[in-house]
């Protein structure tokens, strides 16, 4: 689920995260380092408003109206003077990192929406690994000779990383680790990877699977649709 609404001239987005919770945060104008955002309970009837990061709760609200929640976020931003002033980041905020994506975040369209600063650096493979679906994608170690999973390497900003952490449900649904991957020329690259922590024996939705399939085709992994992607889907279906 993905919706947008305006409070004055400020645009807010409403997304449903992988862990089933809904998140409201502003898109633009914005201050990358400080802003208010909100997270719902599973039913979408109670919200907690945060300033910048988890652990800094401002208030809770009992409502199922997203606009009311966005208005409270907006009011708190205005009260504390949290407005974009040219989009200048501190040196620390500018530091980029490499992110290794193997699932839906291989999609250029999806990453453009979730991580506006992301740049696609390269594609390649995670060796000694197998793709699995437990409702969403993860990778697991494999002893099968030649086993490998297609991946995309993105350069992301600190702000992008925070947005991904929220969407991926870190640390309850996914955790972050360092990973080595290999490019087409055989060179090794290291980066951050999300690995699933909360295992749910469910197959992916059709739209989620097709999004990854489209990303495979777009990034030149057409043959791996048959050898990697579809076998992972069949294994997930057998686990039901």
C-alpha cells in the first residue's frame, strides 16, 4: 500500500511496511536530519508519533484517520522549526554506503521512491547462497556447487539507510549484516545487507514476486528467473 496526502504545501506518504505496520512520513519539503513521523499498530487504529528515530516518542493517538496523524506530525515540525533550508546535510549525513539488494529493492523504480539519493553502482552475485521466500525474500547459505543469488549494489545516503531500516522493520523483521558479493568481472565488493529474522512460512504475493521478476529482467538476470527466482517460489509454496 502506498498513498500520499498534503498538509498545506507539505507532502506526506503512507506506506504499509513488510511487518504489517503503517508508516506516515513527509516527502517534501523536508529536513533530512530531523522530522516527525508516525507508526501504527497492526490494526491501524493507534499511532505513535516519533521525532527522527525510534525511541524518541512524542505522543500516541487513537485514530484510524491518516490525515489526523499527518496533521500532528506537521504541527510538531512547525512548532520545532523543522523545515528544509536548502537541503544542506552535515558532513556525517553525506557519507555514503554500499547496500547489497537481492529482492524487491533491486527495482530501480522502487528504490527511486524509497531512497531518493540511491545510485545503482553495479550488479553481480552473492556466491554460496540461495534465495528463499518466507512471504518476503531473504538469502541463506548453500553448499550446492555454483549456488549464487543475483544482486544489485546501491550507493545510499544516511537518510536512505534510515528509510530502509524503517521499511524493512529493523531489528525485529530483518537485521543488518556486512556481506561480500562479486561483480561480473570477478572483483569482490562488500556492503550492507538485510537478512530476515522473523521467518513466516508463507509464499510471496503475486505483485511482490512479479516486482522482483521485472527487476531481474531489467538488470540482465533473465536466465536466473528460471534457475533462481522460480525455484525459490516453488519451495515457498511447498512449505505452506
